[in-house]
């Protein structure tokens, strides 16, 4: 089992997400712009739904988007592969977390 996770002191917490998109019904865009953040890195569950919705909105709002191929999951391997191979390259730069950390 994984140890319990909690925000560290000074972390910004975005609350209020309703639905599929991390930008909808939250102040995420405002917080990112106020902090002059231009890059968004995504991981999470439901690859072909929530992750893609947030990815598309981030792209449409002008952010540079990276989606971590090994930090997402879907309800089937086929759904995951379809998203990673067909949709993600249109709206983000897909890469592994190791590649991402190596590029920092």
C-alpha cells in the first residue's frame, strides 16, 4: 500500500472540480496565469475522459501540454492505447515520466 498523501505546506490546492475537465468549475486557469505558469503536465485516471478533457482545454487556452504515458490509466488497455496513440499527439506531447524528469 501507498502511504497517505497530503499537500505539503505552501502547495496550491485547486478545489471544486465537477465533471470531466480540471479547468471547468475551478479557478485552475486563474491560478496558473497568476503564477505565470505556461506548461501543464498531466497524469491521472480516466485517460480517455478526464485526462483528455483537461488536456484539450489546456491546449485551447494556450498552455504547452505534456501528458505522461505511464501515469495514466483507463478502463481497458485498448482505450488507453487509442488515446495515447491517436488523440494525445494532437493536443499534447506524450512522454514517460522518466523522459519528462530527464528533460527538466
